């Protein structure tokens, strides 16, 4: 199993999200996930002028996994999603600016819209036909936009521990910061000192305060599960798409996202997964997918945080396999 990499902690969303991580939890910036765990065979395809790294495992109807962040590489999906490779072709990929894929010459090239278009570009480059799309955390926001924009390319949609709007993202941030204030007042003092100095959350001094808080406070039901997951996030992607104060005040493209009124237009089968102890994609909001997407199947995992496929793997993949047979 992969182990957590060392490095500078920083708050992400979903995400990782928000990772994919998502906005807020604390994750590791810049570590090389490719060095951890076993990966499927991979290669490069050119999408919108950039080399995009992908890996392919198994055979059968294709399922494309969109990681969180914004800015996370795909590595944290390993080895868990190998569980689907017996019945499906599982496609992992690093979006533009992540993992092994090309970096932008200017951070302005990192946009939510490009993340959406790159999924379609990858599908075409690999000749996949219709695909099942699974988006986790921030990746779930990309997945929602992709399914709305390219409904004829999507056979099924799986949304895992994700958000439906920038407003929800901000509410999750507020919750995470409130928990730090209540549970880690010494860290909160450092964070507030940085803010009093006029610094945004992307500043090293601000991040040093967040680094005093353990990641498992936000991401996991069982803190020991954190040792089973390894993250790598490009902070330039994260703070460009979500704003340079993203751990406090969502900005950039992320602040403008809102799928609530559009989700009812989706006609493909949809599965929504949530974790009861997710502090990044709060259950208080996650259950609202039932209202905005009443045709979807909704599953709450009672002993999971932001990663049900890690903490309740057997139950998660049983639900996904049943859904994929529809």
C-alpha cells in the first residue's frame, strides 16, 4: 500500500478535493506519487497541445477517474481502483499541470474549463467511445461539468465526495477553519497572526500554521487510514483555479461554479457517494444532491471520511460494480 509522503502540508479542497482533494484539508505539496505503490502501464497522449500522462488497467467498458485538488495527480487512486479492472478498463490520468503531465508556461493556462475540455480530449485521443466518468472531490466538479457539456460521451456518472457549487466549497472551508479554531487553538493563533499581517493562505507563513494540524482531522473516519494514501498536489494549479486565499476564501474559477440548477438535465445513470465523517465535503450539503439530482442513487458510507474507497473499500466497490451493471 502507498504510504504518506513527506513534504510541506497545505490545505486543499476536496479535492484533493477537494485534492480532487478539495479545498481544504491539509495535504502534501509536490511529492512524486509515481514513486509510491504499483501503477498500471502508462504512456502519453497529446491533448490541446500538451502531453498528458495516462495509465490503463484491465479490459471492458472504460471508466475514467478524475482526481481532486485542484492540482492532484492520480496516484492516490492506487491500488484501490484495481478492484474494477476485472470487469472494466480503468483509465487513470494526470491532468495538465499535475503529476507526469506537462506544466504550463504561465499559471493563467490552468483553468477549470481546460480541465473539463481535457477529459474530452483524452477520451478522443484514446478512442474510448462512451465512458463512465468517476470524479472525486474537485474531480467531481469537473465530472459534473463534463457530463453536462458532453452528455453523449458519458454512459454513467459517479460523483464521489464532491461539491455542487463554490458556495458549498466556501461553507466547507468555514467548517474546517472553525474546527481548527476549536480543536487546535495554538495553530489558529499562528494562522490569525499571518492573516493579521495581510497574508493570504497561499503564503508560506500561513501554510506553516495549517501544517500544525493533522490531515486526518478532515479526511478520515479512522486516522490510521491516512497511512494508506499518498498525495501529490501542484500548488500553482490549486491556487490559480481556487484563488490565492483558497483555504479561507474561495476565489478564481472555483468561486463561480454552481451546478445546482443544471443537474436535473442529466439523463445518464448517476451514483453519488458520500462519507459520514467527511469534513471536506460535508454531509449536510452532500445529501442535497438528492434534491438537485433526484434520479441519482445516493449512498452514505457510515465509517468513512473523504475517501470511502480507502476506508470502506469492499462496500464501496460492491456499490460501484452493481451500479456499473445497470
